[in-house]
C-alpha cells in the first residue's frame, strides 16, 4: 500500500530462523481467577519454583501492575519478580536499570518473561529504541532461545509479532487507510516468528476490521486475533487456545484484491474460530478440536445428512461489534443460508474523517472445507468454525443514513 514506507522493508530485521521458546499471547483483560492461563504460564516455565521476570514496562502504574502479576504467578507456584524497567515508574533511573548488569543477568537466568498490558509503544521504545535491541532485550531473547517462555497480555501481546499496531485509531480509520509509520504502526519484537501477525482484545473490540488491512499491508498470510481473558500458546508451529474464549485465525493465502477499487477490498479470505481447547498447526493447517467437541457430531454443510440448527437469517448492522464476527460465522456454519452479511460503517463521521461516506460490507459465505463443531459441555454455546470464506467490499453509504418521516 502507498502509505507504507521504509518500515515495511526494515521490518525484515526480525529473524526468520526457528526459536526454541514458547510464546503465550494473552488477549488482554486477564482475570486473576483464570486458573487455566496462569497455571499454563508456570507450567511452560518449568513448574513450581520457576523464576519469572515481570516487565510492567507498558503500564500506567507499573508498581501496581507488576505487583498483581507477580502475586498471580506466585500463587501458582512460580518465583516471579518485577524488573523495574518502566518509563512511567516513579523514583527510578530508567536508563540505569535498563543497562544494569545485575538486572540483565537476573533476566537471562529466568525461565520466563511476562509483559504487562498498557501502551505497547513503551515496550518497543524502551527495549528496542530506533529498532536496535538493548542488552536487556538480548537477555530476554536468551531466555526464549533457551527454551523458555515469553508471555504478554494486551500491550504485552501486541509486541509478539514482527509488526504491530503502535497507537492505532479505531477499526474504521485503519480500514480507510488512515494510518502512519511510527504513529499507528511500528515493528514489534517478533517472538511468534516472522510469518504470524497477532492482535489482542480481538473479538470484544471487533479488530478483524484492522487486522485484514494490516496483514495485506505488512505481507502476512496468517493472523491470529486473541480474545480477552484467553491465551494462545504458540510453540513452534503449534497453537493451543487456553482460557475463557477463543481466537480468530485469518488465512489470506487464497485472498485477492481489486487494485482498481479506490479503497481497501478483499476476496477469498479464510476465517477459522478456534475455541478454548482447540489446537492448530500453522504449517499443516490442521485443526484438532478440543476433546469435548469431538464427542459431538461434526457440522458439515456439504454432508448429505446436514441439518442446520440455527433458523435466524440476520443482516448484521455492525459486524465489528462485540463478538459479532464469530456470531456471524456460527450462523453461517449452522444455518440455512449460503451466506451471511454485515456492515462496517461510522454512522457519525468525525471531523477528520476523509471519507465519511465510505463503508464496508463483510460477506461470509460457504465454500469447500467449511466444517465445525458445537458443544455445551462447558456451560455455553461453544462453536469451532473452520474455513468460513470472507469478502470485504467497499460501499458508498448515504449521509445521513436515514431521515425522520415527516407528517402527512
């Protein structure tokens, strides 16, 4: 895209070789009582007594954030300790701590590193100023390359891929191409490898709207959007979903775009919703649903005995609303209609909106490979949906969208 400049090229700085470590990408809003995620971090770090270095570098109140994280990890058997390297932490010398040989050695001797939420630009600007890794970041990489864990929640998840949203506006701003190098996007730290783009708070905030243009712009084929209070455990090419909800896997390997259209557009994207307990291999593309899902019958719209359960045929007026994209995918899988559509549009344009009339229609449709599973075993209506097809079509909206009826 035209708005990408030098950073698109220098992003290749991120090493493409395989790493031995485990990246745990947490979608934000991680609750203290989420036993599955906290226990998994400690388990992957080696179990009871595992030394874990906690960085609240992104946090607005680093002391408080680090204290809560340390307490949660230690309740699950870890030996966690806060590393005071945070721009907004009071009464410290940031540069002195960042370059302190004793702190660097303590991090290098850890079995895991945890990044808090907050503002991800503080993490990259502190540990990787102007794209150059500090000795502290090299120590973190030493932990990871030695088979350790790097975990992060919210902002700590955003830095996991080689490119990231830095201080992005809303989904519509990104869809309309109104984002800039060093402002809304930047390079990340790359712990999930060169080829996977990750994002957080994903379903709650409808961030499929910003992931799709970002993946196209940055040259990604695979993207993983992790929901709140949920983690994606990425170990080599294997991904496992742990926690309260799931994650959306975006595959653009078959996607195309019409360069003649003056706005973002996409045809033939593949969306898969991976629920808690599901596993996916990024290399083979094979998904293994959670054991409780496999106890129920597979939902296959191409099967001769397919009996759709959902009767609603909705048109979603805000496809980027809380969890709406997954609701639409479930309706496509388990419903009668061959397609499900929804709209992304800013009803009240902002003063700086360069294209107030521009909207986007999301068309989900059935195609080869669409299958899924449903289970109520965990107390909810939980779907796994694989390979729903998606087109994103730019449309011109009326302004205003409606007018009140006048009296006769």
